[in-house]
């Protein structure tokens, strides 16, 4: 298939997260979404009318369409594997929404099948491209923290009871989020796997040994099989330690905090506000005092990170340099989550 720019993409799955792509693709000039697909035609039609993009309820029609360069797979997690393999067999480039799959075995098979078929696979962990996270990466890569030996990340948030059926946008009613088989996990997988990915991205470190606990502690009108509370401890590949805590049944939307400590200093990100404390000057920053890092007016811009991910993907497709987030990257995050679950 001949390369071109902007690359024409089909958005497959018009549920909750579809809006994050459609609201932000306009900021990317390397790609555009030219077709919407959902097995529920009314769901696809509703977005088609809002965004002015043609729709279909047939995945086969998308895969047969030679004008479509690549597909964004934005379906329930357990459908990622079969739909990605179908796209690979059809010669499409693939942007799979996170997580890579609901289970490690399917994620590993997906990577192997794409490799066998010569298909380009990327998994959308867009939060790598949040402005404050990119600033943290810059500071760490400058060596300002020295050797990192301790990371702590904590998400304390509240998902309203109806989230498990309606998601955040409340556009579509489904049951897959509450199912362990279909979703693969709760708050740790759906939310904190983003953090596991971007921590690897900015530090280069991976968990090599993981232990943890998870459970469902809130009473829901309709019971859920996935966890609303999880905590894990990991040994990093440089010998350091990482702690991860995630709650989606906290009484309020309270805190999203990450602290990264090295032998030369510490950097923290609390709800998108970044500051550092250094033992010696580095990168133009003074030592022995807390310094707030300027990340601009929209430093915690989670939504617009989707546009930057799409832009980066299109640029890398054009120059043949690969993809922003590989299947192997995403499989790592999934394995850590499943290790916390003890699965």
C-alpha cells in the first residue's frame, strides 16, 4: 500500500473513547479520520452526524476499502486480538486502543501475528504525550535525578456507579466494562496502566518482579467482576523499587500523584503540577529548594494528547521510523497489571 499524507484512518468502535479521537484528530495534520464503523449502526450514525464523517456497520467493508490506510481499533478489550489480526491480514496499519488485550496470551499472539504478517501495530498509550509528562522526561534524561531508586504512583478517584455501563460520556450502554473476561481488569488496567507505560517511557525502567493485591470493595447496584482497588510493589530492572496504588471507588476525585526519586533529586507530579528538588544544580535549576516547573497553561492536557499521539504516528509512518508505542510496550504494561492481580 502506497504511503501518503495525511493518512486516512477508519475509527472502528464508536463507543466512549471514540470522542477522544474525534475531538482531537483535528490538531494532527498527518492523519485524518475518514470513516466510522460500529456494529451498532445507530451508534456510528450518531457520531457521523455530529462530525460529518461517513459511517458503516460492517468491519469487512472497512477492510476492503483501499482508501483506508489504517484502522483505529476502539472496541471492548477482548475484541482487540481478533480485530487486529483481521486488519493485519487485510494489509491495514493498526492503531489499537489500550490495553493491548484483555489477557496476556492474546496480546502476545497479536504481536506475533502482526510480525508474521508484516503489519504495523501501535497501541495508543497517548498519555506519554501529555505536556507535563514530556517535561518530566526532559528533566530525567538530563540526568538531574541521577540513578532512580524509588517510584511511587497513586490514583485516588471516583467513578460514578453508572460508569460501568455508560462510560464517562454516557452515550452508549454496554456491559463489557464490568466483566473480567471482556475488560481484563478495572481501575489498574483501565487507568493506571497508562501510568505504568509513561513511567517506562520517561525513565527507561521496567518492573521485573511484581506482587500485589486487588479487590472490589464498593457495593454496586449491578455487581462488577473487576477491581475498584489495587496496590502493587515492583522490583525495577535497575534494582530500584516502585509502588502503584489505584482506587476508582474513592469518595471524591482526589489525587493523581507520581513521585520519582533518584540519588541526586526528586521530581513529583501532583494532578499535573510538577516540581523538583535537587541536591545539586542541573539543567538550569537551582539546588536545595523546591522549584515549580513551568509546563504551560495546559500542562495536564490529557485529552489533546490523543492528537499529539496521532500526529506522531502519522509522522513516523511517513518517514518509516516505526510507531510511537509498540505492541511490546503495551504488553509490558499488561503483564505488570496481571502480576498485581496474581494472574
